[in-house]
C-alpha cells in the first residue's frame, strides 16, 4: 500500500465514492490506485471547469461530497470559476490537487506554481500533505471540513512522492472524519422572528439554503398561510424543491429595480439561511442594499444551523399546529402555445408544462429563462438547481453531476447559448457516461444580459465595437454540430410545433439529447 492507496481507502471509508477527474503526470499514482478501487466511480471531464461544476451538481443532489482530481496549480486554476459558484452555494467538495514531489519543487520546473495561492480564494480550507503517513488523517480532515453544515470547499494538495511512497505492512486503518451535529437556533431568535410577524406590519420570510427543501418549506408554508407573512427566496439558490403540492416561494428578481420594488414595503425581513439582500452589481444612482433602509432585519437562523427545525419552532411559537393548512401553488394560468415562431416564453411554458415528475432542472438560462419559475410553480414535483456565484459556464457541468448522483431521474438543462460555450466539453462526459440529460439551448445568438447591462449604465444604442462584443454572430454557433461532435444527438428548431415535438421526444428517450431552440 502506498499513499495514493491510503487516500482512496480513506475517501471510500468516509462515503466519498465518486471522483470527477482531469489528471496529469503528478496524479498518475493516484489514478493507478483508483484502478485498484472498483467502488470508486471515476468520471473524466475534458476541462477542469467541467470537473468542478459536475462535483457541485453531484453534491447538491447527493447531499454528500464528491472528490475532484486536478493537475497542479494551472489545472486547479482552470476549474476556479465553478469552484467560486460551488463556494457561494456552500456545496461540500473535496479537491485533490497533485503537485510536484516535495524535493522537486526547489528546481522551479515549468509547472511549478503557488498551488495554495491558487486554491485559497475559492476554498474554505487548504492543506498540503507532506508525508505518505499523513495522507489518511489529512484526507479525513478534508472530508470532515467539506461535510460541515451547510457545506465547504476543502482542497488537499498531494505532492507526487506522498502518493507513490510505500507505507509499512499493517498500516493503520483509514481515518474516519467526525460528523458534527447540526447546530440549532436560539429561543431569542425565534421570539424575535415571531414578534416581527405579529407586529401587524408587512413581514417577509427570506429563505435560503436548506430552508428551500421540502420539510422546511412545509413549515414556512404553514406560517405564511396562518399569518399572511410573505415568502421569498434569495436570487441564487443551491437547490429548491418545488412543484406539485409543495409550498411555492417567489424568487427575489435579479434586475435591481425589480428587486427593490419587490421589497419596498417590507418592514420586517426575517432571514432564514439567507443573507441580507444586495445587488449583484453597483449602478449609478441605485442602492447596493435592496431592503428599505428602515427595514428591521431579524436572523431566525443562519445557513450553518438546522433551518427546518428553526421554522418548525417558529410555527410552534406562533401557535400554528403541525397539521395546519399551508400555502399551495396556484393552478397554472398560462395558455400553452400550439404554433408559431419560437420564443423564450414559449420554451419556458412548454418545458414547465411537460416537465416529468421528479425531474431535476439545471438552470443557466440567464435572460431568456427568467419567466421559467413563474410558469413552473405548478409543474410536477421537481428540483431546481441554478447558477449561484454569477460565474457563467455551470449549466452543462451541473447537469452532468446531478445525473451521476440521480441516475433514475431525468435531468433537464435550460442553457443560454453564450454561457454554454464556456464548458461545452460536459456534453462529451454526458455521452461517455450515457447520462440521462436533456439540454435545451436557448439560442438567441447574443449575450443578451450584457445588452441589458449596457442600458443600465446609460448606453442606449451600442456602436459597432460594443455590438461585436455582445453578439454571437458572424458566424453564429451551430449547436447541433457542436453536440454531435461530442457524441450527443441533437436537433435545431425554430417553431413552437417543432420544439414541442423535440421536447416530447427528448423526455421519452434515455441518454443525452440536445435541442437548439432558436429564438
């Protein structure tokens, strides 16, 4: 047994049994060890941003961390954008980053870099293992950090010689990471939240993190039905369980004017696993903080605490019975389009209308998909995963990881065409692993959100140079050929009738399929 074997055994002993990887020379001993551990599922990504994004999607659905295997500082650097998203989502993840042997670093070889410096901004915890004997304890520590509620990014740097060095016969058993109990909120916080709701003034529960899972939503729905308090989620959320009879929650809009309008009359904002709302960006003459200045903000529970228990305790404090009625989604009020030119609204309505039960929706639709949550509140029960940190290029990898975690559930990706190009290689992984992923590319052939941002900063009519930085034409992207080149069958449609047929076909078949919806 060598250090790499010890690492694999420790990960498996701690229930980390999936590794998303893009390895290089310094990781070969770990790759060889994986070959000796058939319990570990190894999934190759052709770009590190696919690897880190897939590990994020996996953990959001599996409720446990996956491992990633990355190649030195540059390989880790390639995955940082989706590590940023995962860190913002508080997704549990264990990154294994290979590095030069401890004695080789001094010679400044071409791939020598400050791996800790690359890792630190997008990690909650970073450690370098210095000996093969320390690998198991360090790996267990990484898993323990990753599993701390609500989840952390742990990065373990593995010099090549710590991986290949043999351990003595009868080496110790793998170290098991401790499992911390979920902390609970205080009676004072519950009483303060109850007083805010009883005040008679406009109150809103802002939900984030695990408060958007079904048990917590049930309690929030009882509170809202009994007291009239509003429910709203953060703009960017790790996972929302919605549809069917689940409690509906409005999402705080991304556009700053709409977000300010949504909260303008709120006098008491009760935060449940959510942070005080702020604008994504600063704009001239507009506020950074979205709640009114005189709004009383009360923290019922932080993201690190047991949010379902906090909401149930709050319901008890308010005298609301466990079997009291709760909010339910309104009946669908939209008309399903039957024909005509395809539009973003038509795509959103048809996906919401045909969404199968227990589907997983991975949403990086950016501009064209903003209406999807309005139409899908009354869809079949589903999970909704979204871009959390604002770093585009997560949709296709997120779907890849979610499909690995839940092979018996259909994964539907709503993907903007521009951001889809950042991690196009995820389609290859979906084909190789035969993942049940249906991808809908909303092809408006433009960075439409940036057109809106230009207007927000006062530019009404962009000139030629600006337009060439915001449009995806000359030439336009051909997603059917791009997908087929990755091994995924694809079709392009531009009418409502053709999209409806393609969507129904894609939902019925097993395995990856892509629809380019030209809108």
